[in-house]
């Protein structure tokens, strides 16, 4: 018996050059009219590739670099969910525990859904509410409070059946942050700081923009007003931190990516 076979197919070349990265990023900057961005690329066994593009402020033309701080927005939700995962590993909660067992004032418009709503549901965007339901509660010039969030949730009508559709949600991550504080006995900021920012050596990164030093090298928010590019102040209410409050830089986010790819090394 003779067994024959062709030569093994060569592994495709998945490497990417710095020139190719530059082309992708500069094209994106132009296409989306973004003043500046910083990137981090990590590979096993190698130092991260870090680079800034564009400017932090169109008026000063100060260039972005690997240490420029950005509001990372909803990537903060991954930190929130990872805190919950660690609390679960510590035996302090279970993903399938009912939210009302920890946050008694949590209510949705349907009593049965309220009783059945778990921590897993809280962070999975499958509540049955419409996408971004209740977000206007957060746009109150920083004056929104948790009581208003719980009041809003109790009156929001569902758009689909519970657990049947994905619909992005911010308010439920505010609840997740509140739940973390009740279980841990510490603020959400302290949990994120000690579990990740300090432990992973994510220097300069902060869980709350109020903790930024006045001299911090941070990118400013930009928008168009009357056709002209301008910087804008975009304060977030304290209650929204667990949904989108972290400020970090490319160097710090490289540490976060490495931790997620290999948590045992974190």
C-alpha cells in the first residue's frame, strides 16, 4: 500500500507592515474626519507596536502619541463585566442570580421579567428594551442620579420579547456598576483601579475623568458647529462611569489587551 499526498499548503502570510498600518489609519482619519487617534498592536513575545496619528487639539496642532489619553467610551463596559466575572470567581455572586437580589429597587415594566432578570442579562444587551432605551436620562448636564435611572427603567416599554433580540443598552450598565458597588462594598472606580489599572500597570489611565491631572496629555472632543471644526466639552454624569467613563492611552490599552488574551499573566 502506498500512501501519497501533496505538499502541505503553505501558511498564509498574515504579517502586516508599518506602512500598511499607516495607510489604514490615515485613510480612516480622512474618511471619518477624525482629528487624532492612537493605536496599539500586540503580538506574542514582542513589545507592543504603539503609534499616534493626527492631533489632540486642532487649534494647537499638538500631535497624538502613545501616551495621549482618550475617553475610551463603551470599552469601559468590558472592564465592568470583567469585574463581575472576577466577583463570580471569588464566590461573591453568580451570573444567574436575580438582579433584584442585590438591587431591590431594580424594576422593569413587566413584573415577571423583573423577577427573572439575571446579572447575565444585565450585561448581555438582551433585555427586550429598544436600542439605547432611556439614554436621554444621561443627557442632563451631569445632574442625573441613580434614582432617575431606576425610575426610567420601570416605565420603559419593551420592543421585543425578553432574551430574544440583541439591543444595545447603557442604562443597564449603570445598574451593573451599582450592583458591583453593593457586592464589593467599594466604588466602581476603586474596583477598576485596583483590579486592572494598578495591577496591569496601566499608568496614567483613570476610571473617572475628574481624576485626570490638569496637565494630563489628553485628546479633546471635537465636533462641527456651523460647518467649522471646534472642540467641545462632553462631561458625563458620575452615574455613567460603568457604561463609559474610563480614560486611557494606547500604552495602557495594550496592557489590557494582553491581559484579556492571557489573564494568567495579568
